[in-house]
C-alpha cells in the first residue's frame, strides 16, 4: 500500500507529500504494483477531488484547511483517507466523511474509497495552508 502522509513531524500539513506538483515522497516510492507515474496521477486527482469538498461553515476546502491527515492507495486502487474535523461537535460530522468518499470515488481509476475519521491529533489552525489562511484572512 502506498502511504502519502499529509503532515510533517510537528503535525503541520506538508503539501509536498501529496500535492500534484511535488516530487513523490519516499513513502510513495515504496514497493507498489502501480507504476510511479500512475501513483502520481492518482494522487493529483485525489487531491483535486478533495479540494471540491468544503466545510459549510468555513469558506475553504478541507484539504487546504488541513483536515486530511493521510491518503493510502493500495495496489488494487482502493483509497483510504484518514481525516479529522475542525471540532468533534461539527454539525456535519455524520455527513462530511460521505462527501469525501463520494469525491474520491469519482476519481477515474479508483476502485473504492473509505474514510476514517479521527480526532488524534486534534485539528488546530496551524494545520491550514497559506491558501486557506489567505481565504480566511488569518495572517
């Protein structure tokens, strides 16, 4: 299974791990039946799909907010997304994982998607990208 981490050692999002214009990470280069070019294409398409999902209370997509912690792509093209919410009591806690699954399942070449919701570590504003900070005027 190819694992693409979405955070660095301090827990901050690391866009180099799963951004389409980034160099593949060491994790992405581990033994996989999928060619590196295919992993890169799928990763790029998955990130683009994740960027279509918005927290309805915040005008930024869930990827730029730093809600995506991990993306795993298996050799069978099954995708596991580990994510969190801005707060455990989020009003869309029951719906957002399904929105993410639907978005990832729409990516051509994916055989299925599963979302795992976690609150460990808890989300905080330091996980947001500069793009999200700009959108929310949080500089």
